[in-house]
């Protein structure tokens, strides 16, 4: 990578970090029903356009297709390291995992010592086609390889031309997961960061209505801390996978907890 590109990405990271730190309360940064951040036009436009241009088509071998009909119908990438990330996407991932962004998230949310995931376990690119869905759930809490506790999700949407009747809004639910209190449209270059714990219910349970030639695209990354979640953020103390409302708050295997290395 040329020195000029390095400096460009560094300046982009600083710019984006300032947007996170400077996010306005009750307009971009919210504390209810759990802490979350919604920032429009997050990346410089040329970087967002470049990322979209290199987003792999759905027939690419990079995709794994999830088809658990009642809880999850989507496609996602399975990255094992940064070397699996496509050219054109890697710059955005580097930015979102950079020290300026991590420091900004820590400062805005009040949780120190955030660590990105070099293994990209569960993170990467996501695509939902017409009819796809994601049941209301809470996320897994533990990273086996790093022995760390999951604390944040970041979602960058890449959906130019999105219209309301397409559906696919990110649903934010109350602390029992029974009531959707807010829907966030998956607009192009919109970033969502939310504090994930055992009461941060979210999902898009209604099948999306995107046109057949359009796809709901996003980049999703997770962040961790060595510090465990405080007791008030945990309903299940042991390591667990995603727990689904339609599965009576168990994982896809019907378990509350899981084995770990």
C-alpha cells in the first residue's frame, strides 16, 4: 500500500471517529432501550462507493447461505482472517477496526479497552434477499479463541435507493424482546453501533420485500473486552450462542449454553 493511501485511510478513520465521539444525544446516540448509535453518511462518500463497487455478487463462492426457515434466512461470508477479505472491502474493515474508531466507541459508550476480532468469528459481509429474515434474538456472549466477552456490534449498510416498502429495517426491541420500539432503515452509508448483551433484542423478523434484483447488503463487525459483562447485562452466565425468540430463547440446537474451548 502506498504511503498516500495509508495517510488517506488514517485521515478517514480520524474523521469517522470524530463523528462517533461528537454524535448528538437523542438524535444520533440513544440510551434506550439499550445504548445504540445511528450515524448517516458515516464514511467519506468515495470510500463508501468504492466498498459497494467491490461488494461480491451473491453467486460468488465467498458466500455461505443460511436457511433456518423460522429464524434466519440470509447469506454471509466466512472469513478466517483479514486475508479472506475482498479488495475494496478490506479498507473499510481496517478503518472500523482501527485504534481511532475503538477509542471513539469506548469514549461514547463508556466502556474501555475494546478489542476487535482478528478471526472475524461471525463477522463479515451479510446479504438478505427477497423473503429473507432474521428472528428477534440476543447475540452470543463469548469468543472461544480469544476468551473475551462480546460488547458491541457495528453494522454498515450499503443499500443505495432503499425504499420504505422494501422493508428490512433493523428492529430494536424492549428488554423482553416482545415489543419493537424502533426501526432503523438500512440506508446507504448508515452506521449502527449497539451495545450487545442478554437484553439487547434485535432483528428483522418480517420477510423483506426488496425487489428481486436488489439485496440488503451490510458489513458487520463485533467488538470485545477482557472485562466480563456486569450482572445486570447477563441472563445466562455461561457462554452461549445467539438465543432466538422463536426457539424459546435457545440457540439453533435448542440449548441455552454451549461448550467452549
